[in-house]
C-alpha cells in the first residue's frame, strides 16, 4: 500500500502551510453552511451511500460524527506534518468499509472513484461557501487552492490522475459525476432528514425544546443544502425549490458576505484554535467516526 502515498521526501511540499490560500480560506466558520451540501453530494455516490448506510452512526451520534469529521479536515489543513499520518490512518480505516449494494453488487470504500469523490466534494464546498456566503475567490486563487487540495489528496492516498489536474477540468468532472454517477438512495433521504430534524447532543434535552431552539439553524443549513445542489439533483431527489426559497438563500448570502469586514481576522481562520481545543480528544483517535 505504500505506493499509494507520496514518498517521504515529497510530503513537505504537499503539507498546507500558513499563508497558503487553503490555510487562509479553509477555516472560515461560514463553511458550516455548506456541510450538509457536501455530505449530500458524497452519499449520493452509490458506494459512499452504501458505506454510510452500513457502517456510519451519523443518525445515532451525529455530533460525534461531526466532530470527528471536523478533526480530520482541520488536521489535514492545519495539522502540518501530522497531515501525512492522518491520511494514512484515514485510508487504513476505510479498508474495512465494504458490503453489498441494493442491486446485489459489492462495494468497497477504497474504490478509487468513490474515495476521490468525497475529497472532491470538500473542495467544491469550500469554493461554493466563499462564493455564496464569504469572500468570493478570483479564478487564480481558486486554481491555487485546487492545486493545494490535490496535494492533500496525495496525503490521504488519492493517486495522481484520479482527480483532474486543474479547476477547469474539475468543473467538467464534477458535472459529469452529477449527471451520470449520483443517485437518489435511502442515505440521501436519511441525511436530509437528519439536517431537517437534528438529534439533540444529550438525551436529557426534551425533543420539543431542542426542536424550537435549533429550528432557525436547521432551516438555514437545509436551505443552503438544497439551494446549492445542482437543479438536476434537486429534481432527482424529489426536492422542491421555489422562487421564494431562492430569494431567501440569496438574501442569506448577501447578509453573510456583508459581515466579512466585521469578522476579526483570527475568527476567519479558526482551524488552529479548533485543533488546540480538541487536542486531547484527537489524541484518542480522530478518525473513528468519519464514515
């Protein structure tokens, strides 16, 4: 398996460094607005959807799963040389994720297309988040960010050539995946349902109180998730989208972008602080619930 990863002497050139576009843009807290969007794209891939259906606890323990995913993303972007070790652990973890699709065919989480697609949705989500809710990037910035994201991909075991070499190629690849590979499956419905009705982090919290308290945030996340999906996927998934919802999403985006000058620079890059806050939990194993 060692040939899947870059040689030791290559790692330093792939690790994300302070000052890079990914470092500066990857830790904006407004990225949370596209978390549901990226997850929905991921599980619409047949292999990912089956793997999450059979091996994930995202419905029973959604907050634990969210934190583990945040651990992984922040470690690969802000973890320095630790990112290479995280990448190896991630790929090792996915070796055991295998099973049977609804049509009787076999799946494995390390299928190159599926494994690369999950990584692809994250960079698409990052760019989309800044386009709609944060600081839209210039074409040259997007290209730099994408090249850096390909480097992260190498650290987690995505071989050269499994994702397009540039952003123009990526957009064509993304559109083709949407048109020909993504499907409406039970995991898509379960993810959307969990976004609509998030589970309380503690069983002691009454469901009615939790629903009332979280309705505004759940509404915003679901609005962003459905609104950012390509129209062909909304139709495929049976999701309604009205002109009023479109206007609401645009207003949300405008309001979020207008806040940019008011957000202190430190809070536009929260990844390093997040890793300091989570260091003890991460030391116990950050990848146990990333499926």
